[in-house]
C-alpha cells in the first residue's frame, strides 16, 4: 500500500508518541508542546501590566538583548528614577573574562528603559558609571515628567528576538536599510564597520568560523558556556534564564523532536555550534557588522555600544530584519588577553576593522528571516528589583 505524505506523517506522529511508552509524559515534561509558555515567558506579554510607571520601565529593560541570556542586572527604584547595577555572579565566566559583553547587555537594557520611559511620560536622563568607587553601578536614570511619546522602537520591544536560523539568501539587504542603521549610531565613542561585499564577507566569515572552533577547543570556555544551557523544562521555568532549544532557530519540525530527545552533551552542543556557525550563521548572512569603541575596556563606552546595538536591533525588527550577535570573535580575543597568549584573534579582529583608533567589541550578522525567532525566558520583576 502506498502511503500518502499525510498518512506517513500521521503514522510517524503516532510512532513518536508511543516510543518507550512514556513518550507523552516526557514530551510534556520537556515542554515539547509549550513553546513560549509558562512563568519564565510571561515578562514578554505582561511588561506593560506592572502597577507603577517605573516598574513598567524596568519591565522593558529585562526584555533586552544580553549575553547567553544571563540577564546580568538588578534594578533599584528610587524617588527620582532607577539605578541599574551589574550582577557579577551572572558573568559568563571565561566566555567574558573582562565583562565586555556584560556591560553591553546592560546598555541594551538601558536603551529599552529609555524608550519605555518616554512612552510612560518621562524624559530619561542617563548617567553612565555614576560612582567611580562602585564598578557594578552601571547607570543612574533620572525621570522627569513630560508628555508620553510612544515610538516605533518602543512598540518593537516585545517583538525583538535574536534569530539564529538560516537567513533568506535570495533576498539582499537594501542600501537604504544599511543607511538607516548607520543613522542610529549617534554616540561619538561608537562606530559601525560593515562587511558587505564578497571579499569582506568571506574574510569576516573565516574569522568567525575559526573563532568558534577555537572556543570549543578551549575546555574552560566550553564548560563555562554550557553552564547556561537549559533543556530541562522545569529547571528552565525556575531559572528563567540561559540558552534554550526554542531560541536556536531549528524550525517548527526539528525543535519538538530535539526536545523529545535526551539532553545533549556538552561535546554534542559544541559540535552543533561550530556546524551552525559554518553552515548557517556565516553562509546565509546577507552582511556582517562590527560595533567598535575607542576604548574597549571602558565600561561607559561598552554601555553606549549596548544602547546602539539594542537600537539597531529594534529598528531592524520594525523593518522585518533578522539579526544575531557573533561574539565568539571577541570572546577569543578576550581569552587570549586573559591567558597572555599569542593574540591571534586580537590581531584578526583588528585587521578586520583596519583602524587602530577603534576597538571591536560587538560583531553581528543580519539578513531577512526564513523562520520567526522564538522567545527566550526572562526573570520577572520580583527577581530583578532589589
């Protein structure tokens, strides 16, 4: 008997559910049927439901881009506004030994909060690193009353997600889009470098792939990265952070199957990461970019870079773009500096931008999506307001 495609899929589904007798229970336990559901995902939908305007501003902040979804922040609400603090315990280890990515992520939160403050009827005056004695005090936000101003970027906050899937290789990013992105870089200490033509694209891609290979070959970096992997559904709901299968861009067919299987080992995850960098992230990107600052060790400039990146990603969301950081290049350069070894990637990334007055701290890719990016978990207000 010849099976139709529909019959084959139906039988395959029955077989899958029946596997080992406990397949359905395992599927429910692993959240196979619960994409973007549960308390860990509620901040994406209830961010405008908090009791006070300042809490709603903070709620926007926690939806920002951040390294390994570590969410390295805590917020203090005071009479005049909001203080933002780094949480050193949420550093991602040797992946970010000098906290470059941590402060970029905090800057992303600041940008979301600035936009949300305007929507709530405030002017947000931001002081970066306001207390030289306290490195963890990232910013102080003073709020003064004004007329509400809801911008398209603010409206995009709950729709912005990192897209790790393949991008549409049949569609090029238009010149007007690149110009629009460039217009968003208004900070004097931040500069954007593009890698768009075939030669520049290939050069960037080679460095990105080599950096991914070097990162997983570093046992400590591999272990530190894997600490943030979340596959157990119950633990994910409890921690509300980290890297998840849903956010990997595997598609609507592969993702449920991957959740159904036992948790991947660190080595398997590492191999998949390099394979995806080579075959998906690099090969399907329309273009690459690097955000650079004058002093790569200056936390205030890192925060500004984060504000710019969040602004770019939000604007890209309004234009239907897909975007993803490719931080392994700078992660390897930082690791070389930490270990005092030959700066192979330090030299490679410096050669990419070709201007010794600027230091690369935020590489990324962009293009048009082939699939929608899914939600990542977030800790709610009760866990981040101190």
